């Protein structure tokens, strides 16, 4: 299988030089994704709204690869402020409750102070699609 690069249309991908997702072999790797609405390049103030937008952005990239959030096998969350983690639990369960992937949380600074959560996932392609 040929490596496939997927873009969300975010200006960050072009300016920095990366792909929103890469399909290679049996897996789809999705870059750390923040809560920006890439159509308007705006970001909500609320961490819950940002988490929802992260998952919508990730779902769109996965769909371009022919998979969904139900195919996610690993997730990494980065949250600068510990108090922002628990409020997003219901959002995580809504989007990943069926997949139940492995999960890691890191507390670290993000590119801007407006970014309150970043989510990175890996999904596995269904058998026979690679």
C-alpha cells in the first residue's frame, strides 16, 4: 500500500509542514488535533467545546482514510491545565465509548494559550482494506 497523506485544510499543516493524518500499512495516524474550526480558523474558549471540535476534526480525517472513531486503538490527550481534564470525560466517552482505545493523558503546554486540549489518535484499518 502506498502512503496516503490527509489534510484538513488547516493553514497550520501547510505552514509547519505536516499532515493531519497519514495512512500507512494497517494504521491511520492522526496528528495532535486541537479545537480549531478549520473552516473559520476560530477556537472556542470552553474546553468542552474544544474537545468536541477536536473529535469532529479527527473524525473527518479518519473518514477520508475510510475508518471512523470506532476504529481508534490508541489515544493521547494533552491538557495544559489539570482542571480541564475531568470536564471532558463525557465528551471522550461519547466519541470513543464504543472503541475503548488505550489512553494516555499528558499535562503540557500547547502552541497557544487559547488551546486547552490536544488529541492524537491511531486507528486500525479493517482487515482487507490495506
